[in-house]
C-alpha cells in the first residue's frame, strides 16, 4: 500500500470509529483497499482507492442507518466515480450490493463500415432485471436481428422513459468525427461524449446512484463527458459489460436502432449494405460508386475507416 492510500485508509477508519462503526483490518484490491464496517448486526463495505483524480471512496451495503452513517463519514453521499476494479462484484449484475437501481450503457455500429453509430442507456431495478433476464435479454451479439427486434419492444414497454437511444447517421457521424479530429481527439472521445449525453438525459429525469458502461477505452473518455453527473455516483466501466442485464438491455436497443437505420439506408439507396468491416465490403463499395458516385458515400459510410482512403 502506498503512503497516500495508507493515510487515506487510516483517516477513514478514524472517522468511522468516531461514528461508532467498527472496521476490520481490510485487504488489498486492485487500485485500493477494502474495509468491512460493522455496527451491531449490520455490515457495509468501504472501498478506498487511489485513482487518477486522487483518493475516492465507495460505500456498499443495504440501505439503513449504518450505510447512511458510513456515507456521511466518507462524504459526497458515500459514492464517487469509481472503476470496475473497485466496484464490480461477481455474478450477473455488476452494480454494488444494495443498489436499488442502476443505468447500463452500450453501443452498436462502431466497427461497421456502413451504417450509423447507435448508443443506448437503460435504467433498471432488480425486479426489472429479473424480468428482462427471464425474457431472454442478453448481449445482442448473441441474438438474431429478429430476436433483437422482439426484445427491444419488450424492454421499451417495461422501462418506458427510462430508456434513451441516440443514433448518429453516417452524415452526422462523419461531421462529428471530423470536429473531434480537428480538436486532436479520436473516436473514443466521440463515443464517450455520446454515452455521456445519453446518461445525463436519463439522470435529468430520474435519480440513480450507479452507472455501468461496457468499457471501450480509458475511463476518462466517459468520466469527462459526464462531468458533474459522475459526482456522488458509482461509475463502473468494465469489459464485456453485457454480463450485466442493464448493459445487455442497452446493447439490444442500440443494435435494434442500428439494424433499423441500416434498413432505411438500403431502402433509400436501393441496395444492400453488409454489416461489419470485411465480408462483402468491396463489392458494396463498387456497387454504390456505380449507382450513386463517390459524393454520397458520406451518407452511408463511416469515412474514418481506411476502406474510404480512395476518397482522400
């Protein structure tokens, strides 16, 4: 344990002791130290970790007097922007124990040469997560387009205005990507901004203590986009986040939006566009050039792909 982290652990243990909360010695975790706090029969977990922006604290446990007291000792409601290493727990759901509701976010189309970039965010409760799992909600990559469409309808019916879907059609995507590139930024900045806006829209309507994002790059991409919205909340960014039902539901909605947008492009331009970045791409490029010329590629494809180097 480094000196800064060691001092932070000592300080929080002293504060907890003054609040008549007993703590154990604790144990090391990635990026930090985890303590168990006790008062009578109640227990909570207090995670102290040293992140890029300094010491951060997360209180996990059943809502009650002990958790409230521990949160007051930790400040900022007891939860702050965190990392998967500090907050993720084993099992299907990745939110900290005792979390009543949480937001999941995911995207679709990032790796597809043709079509839009779509992103979604969903806010669920434990009961709703159980319902969604029973319906078959899982990572959209494991589902057919037909199954995705069916599940998207069920998710929207169950969650109502606790779902947000944003689609950047190719022309909009290319414009935004160009702006980020001029500012010295990249696709991950664009994606972080997109997730941040979706999540903030949900938070403007509903209170939620925890946010889980399928990790695609450094944590800072999303945290910067969230800004003050991350303060006082647990923010978990983890690879294969679709293990969590809220993230899986977001992946289904994002995929459905992507598939629907692709169908619209195919109808408008009178041809099929292959999904992905390899199979069938060359043939579709040649067909589109013959039918529509090069000037309209910005309306159907993501021009940052090397596939479109011939346009530069």
